[in-house]
C-alpha cells in the first residue's frame, strides 16, 4: 500500500501529510466513470506551475481528453528567458495537451482600475483576475464542446482567492457555477455538476489543503514530472514594490497603456508631480529597454561623459512640455547613478533629447536635436522623497 493510499484510508490530506490522491488510481479502477466510453473533453487553466500540471495528469488518468488554456496578462511573467511563452508550451507538450494562449490586455487594465472584489497585499486583484481567466476558459470550453473546466487551485493555498467563498464568487462571476473542478482539492469541496452527472467520482479526487507542497511534490515524483517548478512567482502584481509602482501609475493616469506598464518593469521610479515621473535604468539591459519604450513627448537623459543610466521623463509639466526644473532634477538624479565624481561641487554634462514622432532628435529635424545641460549629481537623500519604492 502506497503512502498516499494509506493517507486516504487514514483520512489524511490536510496538506500537512501526504497527498490523498494516488496517480494512476483512477485509471485502473474498474468502476471509473470514463472507462470504455468515448473520451470526454475538459479544459484546463494551465499556469505552468506544478499544481495545474498535476490537475491535468489527474484528469488524464481518469480518461479525459484535456485541452489547456494559458492566460497571459500585462503583469504575468511567462518569459523564462527563452522567449515569451516558451516554457508553458514545453509544459503543454510534456503533458501531451493542446494549448491555446489567451492574452487579456486592455480589458485587464480596465478591470485593474477598480476591481469589484478589491486587491490583495500587493496590487493583485486575484478574485476578479481569476474570474476573467475562467471566463476565457469557459469560452474555450464552449468552442470545443468540453464538459467542464479544471484548475490546479488548492483549497486554502492562497489567502485571497483560494478559500471557499472566493472560489464560489469566482465561479459565479465567470458564469461557471458547478462547472469548475479543482481536482487537487475536489473531495473537500461541494459537489460539482460533473460529479452529480457521474462524469467524475469524489473518491478519485484529491483532498489537498493548505500551503505546504509536500503532497504535490510526492505526486510530481510519481508522475515523473521533472524539475517541478517552484511555488508562486509569475505574477508581478503580488510583489509589494512592483505593487507600489503600479498603484502610483494608476493613481496618476486615467488609463495606463501597455507601454506604461512595461516601463514599470524596469528601472528606479520617481514621482515628480501629478503628471510627471522619471525612470532611471539600473543596468545596460534596462537602459536599452527604457530607450526602446520612450514615446514621442518623453525626454531621454544620459550623462554625456560618464558611464551611467539612461533615464526617461514621462509626463507633462504644463502645455505638453516638460519644465526645465524637472529636466534639471532628472539630470541630477541621472548623474547620481553614473560614474560622475560626487561631492566635488562640480557640474557634469547630461545629454537631453525629447523624443519626437520620428524618433529621438526629431527624426532628423535639427530644431529638435538633443541639448546638453550641466548639473551636479544629486546629494544623498535630496531626491529620496521622489522615489516610489
Ligand atoms: S496572483 Fe496575479 S495572476 Fe494570480 S490570480 Fe492574483 S492577480 Fe491574477
């Protein structure tokens, strides 16, 4: 008798003990609801994390054909360094499921302005977010004629969205009441339509609860899932510092663009006034990203004679222009993070370029060519009040 089977018999499965699901068990049971029937389809929300992979494997064990939907938002980090979406595609291939990636862009930003169910400790609107994700899965379910939707959610694993009332709210908001199965915890949750209809059996479902991953890691081993991904991660909105930068953006911009959001992902951020902010690169890669993201109207700064950051001022000090005092302040901060000598009462040159429609320097318009200002590196502490962190 395996550890997991023992756990079931002993009533285990509180998350502190072994998993209450034995990989392969559903497959071999003669009474399995899917035995000897045409394969029924289910749609899985696949995050790339371990839990959603296990949920897929459990349903495959029980004879279902699984199609995956992966959701990308402006705030998720699908990029493992090998190109956006590469890793999740690899996971889908390993699981032998087809994959549809759905991008929630403008509608996600719109929701984030005022999420109906509020936010978590960061800027994360988990309940509204999950409802949107399940909404996309529902659409896929209807497209391919699937029976229901599954996810890797575990009861009590995440404080905001994975407790009983939140799970029910998400089902209601996504109009999937009774049609979301969370295989890892389903034996602890109210019966769903597929259970009532005999498509799945409660005894084939898991009883995992809580934040510990011991049970999932044991299942991963039994399913031979190599390098099970770490828990959490992937959503920038749960990061407290990123959350503060995002809050600042949403507080000062009626509808942030994807470009505004991409800019949040790099550099040190400074709020000069209601309309104006500065972003300063922290390394060569970020300098490149900042230059690439600069839009017409933005002002780019760089120390002329010293190694250092690329900075961008975005905003409007009045009349569509950036005021000189903001340019001077930005130049001082840019020098502060450069190799320019500090504390010498000396001023150093900073190149300032306003980006025009045709690119920096007005796309060849001599009147728009960069100018040089001279400034002292900002003294320690003098600029701290502007920093968003
Ligand atoms: S952690 Fe991020 S991606 Fe996950 S539900 Fe919350 S807001 Fe959405």
